[in-house]
């Protein structure tokens, strides 16, 4: 009798172990895409391509912006969202440098993308194809922040508490100049800001106001603005967004200052897209992006100043036609970082040591 009980106990234990192991052995097709993409530490070592749409896609050939540069510091380093299409990363670096002329000492960088894009474990519907970046509306402090400071420092909302308009004690002409500068870059298609910020810009912009057209009112975006660039050459699988409507949009803000856009939604909360997306929801190419090899190292695909890489990579060049290749080739060996970046016009980039966190 006792032996029988012991046997039964062992059998039950084995069954229990099998049951706990079950979720892991389920077909990967059931796994949320956010889990698969959210756990990638490094980009897909292939030519740079965006696949799908800003809110449903992924990208290969990603590069990171260095955690620190002369005119920027990346925030919330634990999230590992300093990655983007090389064109996006180059643009951020350029904006950080050129905005100094507006009296903006440097950028604090929020989320760009995960190394291979895709839906994120938390936050953001978009930012999936490496062409979106959040930039804080707080200027860079004059000291190099520690890892802990970057995790814990709170962002400051530009909007009055409980209101919908900008807090004039916080807003400065330099804030406006920074957004204006970003909007003027031809590669930037949209900038998302809180409607109160758009209103402030509408009320104060002098001279050429055409750039206001790209500045779009949206929920959130009160402590940061969101820069979105267009699909890049060579990314055939990248789905263009709708063109921004004509006009500066300043006459279309009334709705935002009614109760309707801020009313809580009725009924049970709908599941978020990022929580239900599986690999089947994404472009086919994203499977290959997910399965592609890692680059040689993170440093080899981390960009510093002027589009140069922080670590010198082995002299291995991308095939000349790589930018146009529509198919993802997973059999390719990892491509050196230099393959992602255009050759800087200024010759060899200055080697910059990758700063420690
Ligand atoms: Zn954003």
C-alpha cells in the first residue's frame, strides 16, 4: 500500500512538472510577438530595412545611438530602446548638434525602438520599424548623469496640472525652436505633441509657419515630443503613412479643447494591439528579422558623432546592392557595423570610446 502511494505521488509530480512545462513547449506561433522581439538584445545583422507599418512591423540593420554624446544623453537605459534605422539615429545626432544654435544644450533621448523593432513589452503602439523617436522636452543637464539618475529622473510635463494648455513658467522659446528645427528637416514627416503644445506653437510662431503642418496634436506627448521620419530608400516592405493634411492645422484644434477627447472610454477595456499580436500579425519578413544573427558586438553597431561608429569594426563592406535587396537573407554571416552606415562625408570618424553606464 505504501509503495503504491509513493508511486502515485511520483506520477502526480511528473504530471505536474509536465503541465508547468507546457506553456514553454507551445508552438511559437502562439507566443506574443512582443515577447519574441522584446527579448532581443541586439539587432538583426543585415542591411537596414523597415518592414510593415509604424504600429505593425519590425526592422533589420538597426544601430544604437551611443548612451552619451557631446550633445545628448540617453535615458532609461535598462529598456534597451536606443535602437533605430541608421537614418533615424543619424537624424537624432544631427538634431542634437544643430539645436545648440537654438540655445538647447543637448537632447535627453527617450524611447526609439527595440533592437529589431516589433511590438514592445510595455508602452507605445508605434516605434516598431525604427523610424520613431521620443525626445524629452527637458534640456540635457550640464553633468553626465549616472545610470540611476537616467532611470529615476522624472520627466516634466509642459502642460498645466489639470489643464490643457502650456505652463508658461516652463515653456521657453528654445522649446519652440527645437520642435521647429526638427519639423524643418525634410526627412521628418510628423511630430507628435500634446494639443496644448501645438496651440502654443500656433500662437507664437512667426515668419514661415509651413513647418507647423508636420506638428500633429496627440494624446500624451506633454513631457516629450515624438519625431517620425518616412520610409527610407530601399525599404520596399515599409508602408507609408498618410500624407499630413494641408495647412498648418492651427484652425483644427478646437475639438481637443472640448471634453470629448479626454472622456474615459465606456465599457470593458479593449486589449492592446501589442498584447495580442503574434508573428502572423506582422509582415512575413519579420520572422527572418527575428531569426537573423547578431552583429559582432553592441559597440560595433553603436553610432557616435557624425554617423560614425563608436567601435572600429572589421573592414567588411556590404554588397553594393544591399540597400535595394528586397529579400531577407538569413544565411548571411553577420555584417560588420560599417555596412549599415553611409561613409561619413568628413572622412574617418573620430574614434570615441563607448562610455560606461
Ligand atoms: Zn512616442
